[in-house]
C-alpha cells in the first residue's frame, strides 16, 4: 500500500516536472520530451538496480565483517594510545617542573637538573639452618630472617657529593640499628674523601657485600678476623688499575677469639668521648687490578661470558689501646697489628678467591696472641643460572695463656640465580674437619661450640635472597 502511494506521488511529481518550463529548457528545443510511460520504466529500472546493490552490499558485509570490526578496534586503540601519550606529555611537563621518579636497578627520586638524587635499596635474606654436633641437643634447626636491611643513597647539589644511610633489623628481636652513615666528596677524578661510619678498608671478604657472597654465609675465619665498622675519615685514590684507601678511625671491631683481648668490640655507633676505645687506629688497603674491570669484583662469582679478571690486594691495621677506662683506673695498653693478602681470579663461568690473614696482639699481661686464617673458595657455572661452589678454611689460634686446636672446615653448595643476585636461592653443607672451639664458633654462620673430644659438626644452610 505504501509503495503504491509512493509511486502515485512520484508519477504526479514527474508529470509536473515534465510540464515545467525549467524542464523544457534543460531538455533543449530540439529534444523530444519523455512521456509518463518512459518515466515509469526508468523508475522500475532504478528499483531493480537498488535491490541488486543492496544484496551485493549485504554479501560484502558478511565477508568483511570481522575485518571491519578489527579495523574499527584498531582505530579505537589508536585513539586510546593518542590520549595516553597526550596525558603522559602533560605529566612529564609537570615532573620537569619539580621531580623525576622511576626505576633504574632501584627505585629513585631525582631533580630534573640532576643535582639531587635519592635511591631506595633493600635486602632480604630468609634462611633455614640445621646443625648437628656431639652434645645432648644434637640436632637443631630453624628459620630466621638473617638480614633485613634498608638503605638510602644518592647525591646532593652535584654528583661529586654522595651519601649512604643504611640500617638493619636485628635477627634476634627485630630491633632496628644503624650500620652505615657516611658522606663522600670526590675531590677530582682520582681522589675522594669519606667521613662517617663505614667498613674499615681491610679484608676483601668482609668488604664485599653480604648480598654478593659465594656461599650462604662468610667464612668462620672472616667472622673472627674482620675489622667490622667504625667511625672515622677515609681518603681514597683510585684510577683504572689501582685503588688505595687509608682510614683513621675510633678503633677496629676486635673479634679475635671472642675474648675481647683488646676490648674495642663495639666501635660503631658510639659517642666521641666514649671510654675504652683506642688512642689511635689506622687502617689501609691497596688493590691492583691486573686484568678485567673493577665492577666484576663487586662479588665472588663470574657468569659465563664474562671477561678474564685478576685482582690482588693487601690490607693492614695498627691500633694502640686506650690508657685507662675513664673511671680513674689504669690498664695496660695493648698493641694490635693485623695484615691480610688476597687474590681473586675470574674468567667466564668460573672464579677463585684466596686470602691469608694474620693478627698480632701484644698484651703485657697475657703475652703475645697470634691468629692466622686461610680461606680458599671457588665456583663454576654448570648451567647459565646454576653455580656450584666449594670452600676450605683453616685457622690457628696461638695464645700463650690458652691452648686451642686448629680449625678446619669444608663447605660445598650451589647457587641458582633467578635474576642475578637480586633473586637468588643458595644452599650449602659444611663439614667440620676438626672441633669448633670457643675461639671460632659463630652463630650467624650456623656453627656451634664443641666440647673436647666431640665429633665434628655438620651444618646445612639454605637461603632465599631478594634485593630491590
């Protein structure tokens, strides 16, 4: 019905159009004018063409429907990306006016001009330790958060003035305490000076971060013979092949045998007029880079493909004990001298480290004390992510007043690097080849004190480490 009405109206309109002067003019004086029948025929032809085209269009939509939708989605995605980039440009322009934040090995905040930077660092070491020794409580094991640390480092005013503030949650009780707090100024390309609290420049095993060791824990030799942290001033010279550090401090952290022979067991985090420290204490270390790069000796491992490297070092410490305790009573002034030599070799996929340390304490009341320590360790990558390692350590405690047996230990284990040192799983087993007497035991290393005639100990340690 609607179609018939439409045709009638169309015919009427055509008739009027034919009769109009304009139509006659356009047709030309010599051209024959179309009749009503001609117009109706033309309309029928147009209707047929329209029906044919509509069918073809429907068929094309059916064939290209998915492609059309994909292109439509692509246009939408392009528009979305354009909006995001526009928003990012706005945010970047705002940051340029005050602050830059992001991730580059660590989270950081920085000023746009590069004059100031604050970097946040963290260390988590979760450990299980199992120990066997010949006592009534023969088997003992448990979990612990061995190290949980937070650190803030960066530079202020310019890149020549750097700083570090590092704290650690105690593994026994969780109390938070200061480890490092220093400021370093780069005098020129080779000389720098550092002031604050830091590790004294002595033995390489202690100077390498606990996060970058080869075994789960440092050696027992190092636990007894390292100098620890102190407060003082350090002058350093460094170029492409040599590095020399010299420090003047309150005192070294004396851990020889755990007997407090010298008495300076806690020189860090002490006030300036704290009694019982040293009259003077000087420490120095020299390192020669014979081959390789300095950065590859920040740890004790050498991944496959790393270039050959050879580093040798020597350290020395001299300290005179303070006279008196600060309460009017006098005591003997012990003289403490220590030296160490070490060598590190790395080539793609394997590494070896060896050190020899000697401490001499001259105590007029107790006599001379001589302590020697030897550490040899090495690792090799069996796969791109798994490294096997072994360590042998030997110590001699020569004390005229007391008689101690020599200590010797063998440790075997492996590291699986999920993402370098940032995510690492370590496990090792240690065998006591001799008794662990009171001069050498270390709780953090998992070794307990043996009684005379006891069987050798066995220690199993596993550790998951995360750095951020």
